[in-house]
C-alpha cells in the first residue's frame, strides 16, 4: 500500500496528465498588432498547451479601422479564465471592455503581457499600472520613469526622454535577477535567447514591480528588463518583453518562462510547470523548438 502510494506520487510528479477540467483556462486576446499576431498566436497556444497544464481559447478583436458597430459584439468574458494573455497592440478597447478587464484584475485575475502588448494603450492609466512599463505610443518622462538594472540594483530614471527603443535583432543572454521567485527558481542564471528585439528604455508608473530577468542592452549599456512580475489590486501580472516573432518564441527558454509566468499569474505558483526541462538553453547555446509549419517569419540577416 505504502509502495503503491510512493509510486503514484512519483508518477504524478514526473508525468503531468491533467483532465481537461483540471487544466487552467487561459484566454489569449489578439486581433490588432504591428507584429504578425496571426502567426505568433498559434505559437503562444502551443507554448502553453504543450505543457499539458493549460487549455487555451483565443478572442480576436475587430480589425483596425472597423466601425464602432463591429466592437459592440466583442466583449470577452475575462472572469471565465484563470489568466488572460495579450498579443494585442492596437486601437483602444471599448470602455465597457476596459472596465470589465480592470474589474477582473482588481478582483484577483491573472494577466500576461507579451512583447508589443506593452506598446498598447499609452493613455489607459490602469493598464500602464498593470504592466508597470511600456514603450512607444508617445510614451516619455510624463508616462513615468525608465526602469532598468545596473550593477545589480534597480533604477527608476526620471530624466527626460522617449520610452521604448531597440537595436537590430540578435540573440542575447538573459540573466536572472531574482532566483527565488517561482517563475525563475532553478533556472540557469544565464541562458541564450533566440533572435529577438531587446526592448530598452521602457517607461511607466513602475509601481509594485519586481524584475526577474534582464539583458545587457548595446543601446543603453544597462540591463533592460526581460521579465517582470507585478501586483495589481488582488491580481497578478507576468510581463515578458520577449517574443518579437515566431522564431523568437520557438525557444525552450521562452516556452518554459511563458508557461511558468502564466501559471503564476493564474495561481500564484508554478506547481504544474516548474520542473526544469532537459533541453533548457545554456549561456552559449540557444535551444530551438521545432513546430510544424513554423517558423514562417524570416529573421533579418545580421548586419555586416
Ligand atoms: Zn517587436
């Protein structure tokens, strides 16, 4: 009996097979983006569902320039999900949708902001509190300080300047700043990430934010945040600046941290996704994930 129990426990640790009803329900919102959301959303779905911990639905907003009439039919039921992930960077959502998302977060919802989702909604105060910092869209010192890490310390730079910048895409080393958090616990301290934009000079209210990982920017010569966690009311936010294109996402480092970040945003822990995968990248080698039909986007050639 005791042996059987031990075997059962070992099996439940090493193989995750949840019934559909036990999986965390996640909603991805897309529909407008200056990035190829129609190509990257399926990669995000795969990144989550391949862990077996999540079941993912997608809500696609009306296209850019749609008449107000089209928006009346778009009202995602955020409260039906353990966490919401944004692959959206576009026109402001209708007031009712914004209010319902804000209420969902204040009452304990989970939110995951991926790459250009932090370009969205420069004028929406509550959204900027949720993501902490963002880029472009007219963001400047009035949006809040530039948040970065230098010599292991967190800086909030209030000097004047625009928010949001990046150099040419390249592979870069992600360095862990907080090794105790459930999202980063047990990961190598430094690991090489696939070709991506290294978001820099992000600005915002930067309140209730913890930087989990950052990378040295050639542009600013400081460590720019790649992964952050925030509290918003009773809600939890995981903010990753990584993920410009499908080839940036098809990386075991991105997959693993997105899974953990999403589970943490949903539950406050990483019990289902926290095991370290054998193919996690090292400091000098990217761990590429092959997914049928991807990558469809062609990375730019290195500058000579
Ligand atoms: Zn980008």
